[in-house]
């Protein structure tokens, strides 16, 4: 009798288990677009939850500025990133100099760990200090959000083209889809005698759901090329997602060879 | 002069004759008059002056209510339309060049101008040597690292962590 009961319970569990899981997945809302929230990227506490696609990679962003005398200034910022099957992420952001007017020499590394299950983001700072921020996990929208990013000055007129699809291709074993957008600041808008032409091109990994390659051209800040390299589609070391205790003491995680 | 009457005039005269005949004393005429007297109140198209005033004011109040309701509805529609219009403009003009979803983190970094005239990140615990600024930086995994804004440290800005790098909250 008891065994029959256990068998029945097991059958029920098998029956409702997937349904419960599906219900849990449905609990996570679709990420709102930046336009809908009217909150600039980075300032929102919504964090994309991508599960079942673990990887580690190195993102390198190289900005080249050509000065009026013809000389070139090259700046590089690096983000080493990991994501496990549960959607936990770790990003080690090494900033040297941030382009723009004026440029800022930062020369620091900040580590950001997002734990969607705990709904917390941990920022590990130089010196072992840590800051914690609540996050709201959300499912990536099926359509790309073309309004992600910090706001541009509202009073600066700008003509922006509709995104142009560039098709798909293989890049480092990843199927990537490309999009390109162009923008123009009309002549005289900011004391410029000629129109300022800008463009952005991004190639998005369909399986990993991250930008694999990008090129940004803006005569004001130079040309920035971004490339995600050293892509490994394996489960990262769980120690990478361990968060220090309240005292801030934690053993440094194993750092993969670059 | 013509000897024959115009057909229309002829028809009118015939009708007049018929009506004269009907008004001649007869049983049917008496019955009609009795019916009319019995239902006199209903037949009378004129209502008392007081009733007319009440009806007038009721109609005026109804019209006023309809006008106020229409005004409220139009106002609500206009109010709803305004933010939608703004949102549409924002959607038409992408805030940035990011074409695909990306993950971003906003950091606040304290900085000072160096002797070379460039902004350099500093340790907030270090003694200030000049005017200090907060730099809001947004780093995304689509390769964009952008300065969102730079504000003097004296302004009412979120206080940073001891080493000066904090998350920016909405």
C-alpha cells in the first residue's frame, strides 16, 4: 500500500514538476525596453537572465582617435566575462582611459557578479571592498532593443536611420546576426560647419546572446572596435561566482590565462 | 376665364366639402366629440407653465452634464496623448547606437584635473589637490564605455563607497 502511495506521489511529481518549472520561468518578466522605462542603460536594475548557455570570453574595446596633426591615440578597455548555465555572470571590467571630451584616465578594475537567483549584484572593488545592489532578473526580449544606452542630449538634433539587417554569418563558431545604424548631426547643430556622420555596426551571437563584434564610428570620439575573443562554451569554475562574506574577505578566483 | 377648375383646386374643394359634411350634426360626430372630451388632457399639446420650466431646466442641466463629460473625456485623451507622443519621439530617435540587448553597469568614479589638464580618477580618501568631480560611466558588454555625465563633487550627488566606485541606482 505504502509503495503504491509512493509510486503515485512520484507520478504526480513527474507530472507537475515540468509544469512548476514552466510556471517559475513564466514568473520572470520580459526585459522592458529602455524607451519604455525611460531609464538609461546601466541605471536600471533589470538584468537579463540567459540560462543554459555558459561561456567565458574576453571582450576588448579599442578606440582610435586621429588628432588634427595626424597622430593617433589608441586606448583599450577590457571586459573578461563568464556566465554559467544558471545565468550567473561575472565581469571583470578593466578600464584604462575612457574616450570622449574630456578623456578620463581611470586605470582601475571593477568586478561585477550578478546572481539572478539571489536577485543581487555584487561589485567587488579594488582593496577588497564590496557594494551590493538589488537586481530584477528579466528574460531577454525576442526583438532587439535599439534604444539601449545612455541618453544623448535632448537638445541635440540628430537624424537616425532605421537599423539595416546585415544578414547572418559564422564568427568563431557562433552564428551572428548583424545590424547597422547611421546617424547624422546636421550642420550648425553644435557649431559644426559640416554634418557629423556616425555609424554603428553590431554582430550578435544568436546562441550566446551577446554582442560578438562591433564597430562604432564617431568623428568626435574616434573609431571603436569591439571584439569578443577566446570564447569557450564550457561551464565556468563555480568559484568565480562566489561572493565574499560581509567582511569582504574572499580568496581571489582562479584567473584564466588570457 | 376658363370653365374648368384646376385639378388641384378641384381636389381641395372636394376635401372641403367632405369635411363640411363630417361636421354636420350626426351620431358619429357626437361620438367623436365625446371621445375627444374624455381624453382631453392627453390631446392637449400645451403643458402647464411650471412643467415647461422644469422641462427646460432639466434639458439645460442634461446638456451641461453632457458638455462637462465631453470636456473631461477630451481632456483625458489629450493628457494621455501627450506622454505617448513623447515616447513615440524617443522611440523614433534611439538614445544610443546599441542595436542588440546588452548588459550594462553604471559606475561613479571620483576624478580631479591633473597638471596636464586631463581628468584622472583619484582615491576619494586621498587629500584633494584641486576641484573634485564625479564621473558617471556606463560600461556595456557591447564594447561601449561611455561617460554619462561629469558633475562637481560638491553637488548633491549620491555618496560613493570608500574607494569611490559605486553602482548607480535608478
